[in-house]
C-alpha cells in the first residue's frame, strides 16, 4: 500500500484510527463473508424437509422455543456477524412475502456461496460470478414456469389446496394431524378470501391458542374468540341473537382532554355534582339499552356502579377488549365501533347468532365465543395443545399453511415438491450453461450444482444416501423427461411427486431462487470489511 | 478467523449428538428428581425458597416441586411445562407425566446410541401411543347410568388419589369430603365454589365439610351475632368516603365553616346511601370494600349485620350460594335480587371467629375446613385435596374409569408389545422401547415402596396374559392383587392426558438436534 504524504511528511489520514479497526480486504473479505453465510445455512440445513430436525432456542430471558421454521430460528438466534444478519434478513423477507420456504431459501443461498467460493479460488472475478448467477436464476425461474401446473379449485373442490397445505405442514411437529390442520387452514382462508380480486386479508384470521387438551381438538370457529369473560360474574353466560354495541368509550365519568378543575365550594354544588354523576351512569346504560343492544363490548373499563347497573338492566358486558379484537368483532358482526354514547344508533349494532362463555380445565380460564355472525368474513383458528411450546409452534405452522393457501388463491400455479423442481431447474440451467460463451458459463454451471443442494439436504435428512439418490432421480428425470420425480422422503415407495401429492406454490419457489440470488450477489460484491474494534 | 463467531459474545451453540445428549440428560435428571415421590409409598420433598424468609414447603405434588425449581436446561423446562399443563387441565398425574416422559427419553437414548434415526423413533412412539390409548379405551368402565356404582367409583378414585398424599392416613374421611363437595357441583368443573379454609390446630381428621358457606370475617361491633331467616345484600361499593367521580372535581373553600358544611354534606350523602341500602329490607349487608366506622354504626343502629372487606372470590361465592346479585347502586330496591339463607351465625374454629351462612338457597357451593398441626401440613393437605377435587370434577364429566395400581400401564404395555411384534421395520424397536417405558411406572411404584420390583412386574406380566385380568400391584400388602376387589381406580381422563402429553413432550425433545442459547439479557446496572 502506497502511503501519500503531505508537505511535512505526515501521512494523510483516510480512515480514522485505522490501527484500531479490523479490516479485511479483497479475497480474504469475500472468503470470510462466504464462510459466515455458509455457517448460518449449515445450521438450518438439518431442518429441511419432512424428516428435518428441530432446533431448541433459549432466549435471553430463558424462555425455550422449539421450532422448525427457518425464519423463527434465525430471528431468535441473536446473530452478531453482519453477513449472518443478511441471511437472517433474507429468510425474513421470504417470510413476509411468501410465508413459507424460509428454510429452503437460506440453504440455497448457502450453497450458492459455497459454489462461489470454489470459483473465486480459480480466479474468476466476483462480478462475473454474480452476473452468471443472475443469468442462471432467470433460466431457472423460466423453467419453473414451464414445469408449473395450474389447477382449478373452487368452493367445493378443496382437495388440491388441502394437499398443498399438507406439504407445508408435513415438515412441522404438527404433522401428526396435518390433514385436519390443513383442512382448517384452507377453510379459514376460503372463508375470508375475496375470490373476485384474488386476494386474502390474513388479518381477518385470528389464531388463538390455549394450553390444554390435545392437538386434535384444534378447531375453526366461524366467528371470534376473545380471551375475556363477562364483566360481572352473574351475567348470563350465553346470549342468543345478540345485538352487540361495540364501544370505545369507558363506562366511567367523562374525562375531558383539556385540563380543568371543578371547584366545590358550597354544599349545593356538592350535591348537584353527585346527582349529575349518578345520572351520568344511568344515562350511559340507558342509551345502550335504548338502541336495543343485548351485549356491550367495550375497550375500556367499567366503574363498579356502571357494572352493576348493566347487570341490573340485564345487559351483559365485556370489558378490556383489545383494539385489534374489537376491530375483528366489528368486521365479523357487521357493527360499527362507536366512540361516544350519544352516537349509538340501532344500525350501528353488530349482530351475532350466539355468544357464549366457555370454561376450560380446572383453572378458571374462560373465553368468549362470538359465533354465527352477520358477516362470517372473520374467522378464528383455536389451537389446543399439550404445552405452550407446541401451541407456539402450531401457531407458526398454521401461519405458514395460511400463507400457502393465500398464495394459491392469488396464483394457482404449483410446482411439485420433494426437490423435484430444483432438480429440474438444475438440469435446465446446466443445459443452458454450455451455450454461454465466456467465464459466466462456469458460474451458471455452479448455480446448477447449488440448486441440487436442496434435494441433497432432503435426502440426507431422510436418512437416504444423498449422492446415490440424487443421481438416480436426476437420471430418471432426464430419461423420462418428466420433472415430477423427487426425493421420496417418507419412504412411500415411489418418487413421482405427482402421485405422492407433494405440491409447492410456484411463486414461493420463484421467490426463493430470486431472493437467494440477490443476497448472494450482494455478498459477493463486498470486497472490503471495515469493522470498528471492540470497545 | 472472524467467521467463527456469528453469534453474540455469550451465546452458545450445541450441535447434533451433544445437543441431544444435553437434552436427554436434562430431561432424565428432572424425571429422576420427582421419581421418588410416585405412588402411595412415595417420599416428599422439602423445598426452600430463595426469597426472603427462606420459606419451606413440604410436598409430594410433582407440579409444585417442578414449579419451584430454577432450571437452566431447556429440555428440562419442557418437562416442567407439561407437568404444569397437566395440573391445569386435569389436576392430577403431574408426577406420572414427567416420569413417563423421562423414561421414554431414556429408552430413546439407547435407541439413538444404536444408530436409529430419531425420526424413526418418533414414528414408532406415535404408533405405540395411539395403540396404547386404544387399549385403554377398550378397557374402560363407565358407570354413569348407575348412580350408586358411580359414587363408589368416585370414592375409589378419590381414595386412590389421596393415598399417595399426606392425607393417606385419613383418606376415607377426605375421600368422602371430596366426593360430597364435587357431587354438590352437579357436573360443573368450576372448583371456585368449593372453598377451602385452612385453620391450624386440631388434627387432620377434624376437618369437615360444611354444607353452607363460611366467610373468614368478623362481624361488626354492636351488631347482631345471629340472624335467622336472613336477607342478604351482596355489594361492591365504596363505603368509606364516597368520592365524586367526575374527573377534576375538587373541594376548594375559603373558610372553616364551609369545610364543615361540606363534611356535613358528605356525611349526609353516606347516610342517604346507607338508608337506601337499609331500604332494601335486609338484615345482612356484605361489602367487598371497606366499611368505615360511620356507616358501620348506622348499620348497627338499624340492627343490620354488616360485613366488610370480603375478598373478590368470597363475594362471588356468596352471591352464588345465596342467589343474590352483586349490587353497586341502590336506587331501585324493588328489583335487586337479595340473597337468602336460614341462619347466619358466628362460629369458632380453633381460636378464630368465622361467619357461617347455613341453609342457603343454592346448594352448589360448600366449604371445606381443613384442620392440621402446622401450616406446612395444611398447605400440603390443601394441594392434595385440590388434586382430588380436580380429578373428581373431571370424572363427573367424563365418567370413564380405569383400575389403578399399575394395571393400565400393564394393559398398554401388553398391547404395544403385541403391535411391535406385528410391525416390520425399525419402528418396532421404538415400540418395544415404549412398552418398556410404560412398565417403568409400576416398577417405580414398587421400588418406592421398597418391594422387589423385578419379581412383582414379572408376576404381573404373567397374570396379564390372561384375558380380562384385573391384577395390579398392591403396595400395602406388597404383593400382586386384584385391583377391582381392592377398589383402586383411576380416572380415564387423567391416564389419557399423561400418555398423550408425555409422548408429545418426548417427541419434541427428540426432534431437537441443535440448541442455541442466546446471551442472557443484561440486567440494568443499578449499582
């Protein structure tokens, strides 16, 4: 390194306190980055596929999470390295965009990096590798589109949707009852789906969990479940044909926002104030009663007096209902959220066929079910399970399944799973590679090899001979010109994924390849890492 | 190299075999810890809290022991969690579930050591658990139709549950108490209406069930101590100074005379309120909040019994038993439902005065008064009784009953073994392991009683080859005996929950191949 000196012979300072900073340059930087990325991918590699293992994570507060979901694992991992953080981001963006395939995308990125390292050693410039990857990813995505199948589904033909959700769920701990969970997920999505616009608002699906019972007791409720009970222990526990007033104002004396003081200096004032106060409570309850409400759901608390008045007037009420839940209730029952008692009108009331309180187990846990709503567009998936960790993991799995079902409604193309899509892409990419002149050819070929790492990891996790199985499947695909052959993870006896009913969404797969390529390109372009020294 | 550290400083990562070993060891350590408390001859543990006073708890209840432990091993936490859930859901079997999960993992460890993939083991366990459950379902007895028999079933269950607890000496007495209490609930699982009052002194056998309702409160001074044919108003209202609730209101005066005036108005207001309450035509007033001296005096003048500061549960229960409503406003005396009872009187238990409401309108609630030598004994007695009540109330809803004394485990083990012999593939090894783990429960019961477990289990196994066999381990006589004759029963629901949650937990731990521990959160430095 040539140093520039000024007139007095002192070197120019380009980086402040250069000595105390760690700096990696050139090939070293790339290699360090690559190996960091690889080691993240290595952690997730064993979680891939139906026979993948789980990871146990202990959070900084000592809570234990057991998960198989790539995004969750990475998020909880408390990663410090910058490149590793990029991989975490990668999996997160796959989670936001698609919701599933979060493990696969990281494994793919890891193996792309591994291949790149080999090319770097041969002296190929990183930018050329990046460009080659870019071309290859385009070929792969096109190939995916070519091999994708469309399938039709409707209100009555749910089977294909259910099968796809089952593929997602089979890699999770809940695979024992994947069939019923997949059905629940599909029904939930269809209940809220807007088939015209081909869109699904997943916010309308509430996933609620309660410890106890068993996984099989998980149910889909066409309505809302709220983890609250009636404000007064003696209110009726069941209301039929409920008319619901949804309030965001407390049953308490008013608190004007402006600062004020009411000074009491005479006995008369004291008495009028008191009368005023009593009247106030009375009015509030009366207003609710007048519009014909038979149930009051309120975001805020009740004063004791108001509570009794409600009870007394035979008006059941629920207090402290969260804002999100309140909105869901409003959507489900077709009611309006009313911020002031004066604005209550009969049209603004929500309607529900039945509202009931249900008790669980030996503790005094109670939940409120609001069912048969006027507008059944909001549903709740109510998960039961042996312990907290199972419930949390089930929630994550259900989320994945819901996302998959939503993606299918948006775009009903599917590719076959079990690594068959990757193998087919790898064949296509390798065939295309030979036609490219120039150094990129090597990078494209490497991309093809990297794609094979996913079926390879699948086979490895399923306890098969990875290389042997992969080469057999690959030759079978080429020989029969059939892109549906994949890895037979469950030992069913056939590796035609079409027969096994293992599907994945097309957009999910495409997104995986695109996202992974992008991140790898980014990592490859880094040639200088400057990190501050420990302080 | 820089890449060796992708985690933060104090985070650690354990992989593959090491991770699996760590979780196996942790889980088995927990199981071994509570193992010795299993069964009628199980031993108790002393727990000393690290908090102020180093309070001591003596207990035999698995959930209580595990709840109080400070555990660092993540796998062990899974087991603690299942025991807690078992406690919440069915109330009993908290030790068994942990022991079974521990044994399953112990067997799994051997299989893993002989190079069988954990996923294969899980598949085997799942099939075995399903088969075991079916075997139980086939053998259950349901006496719901026959009230007489059902009651004797309940008695048997209560006796069996209590026999492993501190109450075992007086199990007959307590079993009767528990069954009576639960039968009064009429199918509801809401145990809140069974109140347990603990009063040190006397001996456990002096404990009794009171048909009525006992409130651990004193009667105001100068008020009647005994009321017949009481009309009770249950209320939740401020009886100190009734504040003006309109926000921002405050008293601002410029002379002492005005202060006095306002004070007078306040008093007047309170008096008015009291008069309104009296206007309900009551002779007993129970409030959740404090009653100050002034209103108390007014009540005393009117000859009304006023009870202050009854807690939330007390109020709810009282409202439940007397059939009154909890009132907070008193303007419409005609429509407020009052509670009724035949007699309110002050009674003495030991040295404490309590108020007893007898002859209440609704017979659902009742009170169990526990007497015992010390607080530790009483606490443990309460836990035991709670277990029994939970099991009984669950049994009332799901009246399927099994025999006890290791009988269900033997039945399941036999079926699972039979299934293993029919199943090709490595899964069968896992199933055999499952049946061995099931046998560990009767083995532990026998071991804890100081019996020759190997001998007894083998006898038992031979007996169980006969169809319709009802033999199990009789710990009292130390031999194999007919469980049906000895009336040792267990609720089906408990056994099923034990089986399913233990398998689920074992499965979860088996699936783990990597443990990542984050750096502990830094506490704010307050020094």
